[in-house]
C-alpha cells in the first residue's frame, strides 16, 4: 500500500532513562540494533511503505540526531 500523499511523524525525543545503562548518553533512537541505529529501521520501513515525507519531532538528544543525519 502506497502512502506517498501522507506525511509520517516520528516522535524522537525523551531522555531514554530506562535504556541509559545500555545506551549511555546516546539518544535511544540512535541505539544500535544489528549495527544500525534504531531510527534507520523505522525510516527504512516507512520508505518501503511509500512514505516520502517524514518529520522527526526531536526533543532531548536533537543535536545528536542532527549530527548523525549529517554524517
């Protein structure tokens, strides 16, 4: 099913305090899963479903996500 006319919004904020023992200061959306950031898998899935506009609603850790996106 294609959703190219829709925009997906991903809430990418929060302190990730429950995962902090694993991720340290890394935002939870950038936590590695099989060598890739978790956010990568979300974006891939949305792309596969036909979404072409994706908004990341960034909160805590926004700078780290922006830096990772620029790399």
